[in-house]
């Protein structure tokens, strides 16, 4: 079973790499790089991501990404929300008052929050641990008044 899983994952990595390099991305790539080097480099990146994903999703915990669509994140920023943090872009705005952006609409979540449910034994799924806060970029959408 393990060998079959590893083979299937490797085939999926190869297919994804090939499909990506044959897509419209070619117009944006540096043509001075040898295509076999480009393919090998991308294979290395995708393999690392696939192995990390596999190791995360085969844990006995449940990982849940949180975005603007989730009720506990919402569409307004509040610095005390345990699932949110401001983007570094806002450092200057918050020098004097950490709560200066509270209540502002979130325009972009640069990185979603990642929440772990359960423990390493596959039990107690009521326990929630925030592994990574959502990185938020606030502001006003042009033409929309709040």
C-alpha cells in the first residue's frame, strides 16, 4: 500500500509539473534557462510541497484553513481576534494605536489562518489550536462607503 501511494503521488507530481510548464506560464519564464533544469527545479518544489501536504493530512488531527468566508474570521479586522494579524504593510498606521484599524474591512487575506482541531491521538476534537493567524490587509474598496 505504501509503495502504491508513493508511486501515485510521484505520478501526480510529474503530471502537475508537466501541465504547468506546458501552460501559458511559458510566456513569463526566462528562456535562457534549460528546459530540463527548469523541469527538475519545479519537480523539486512540487515534490517538497506534496510530501509536506501528505504528512500534514495523514495526521490524526484535523487542519482547517480559515478565510473571509468563515464566520469566526468575518470581513472586519479586530486586532484582538485570535485568528487575525495585520499585514506588515500597516506597521506605520499602527505605531501609536494598535487598535487603529479595528472595524476596517479586510480587503485581502494574504495568508489564511490555520486551525488544528483535536490532539495527536485523534481525540478531543473540541480542542482548537491556532497554528497560524490570518494575515490581513485592510482598507476601503473604491466606490463603496462603509
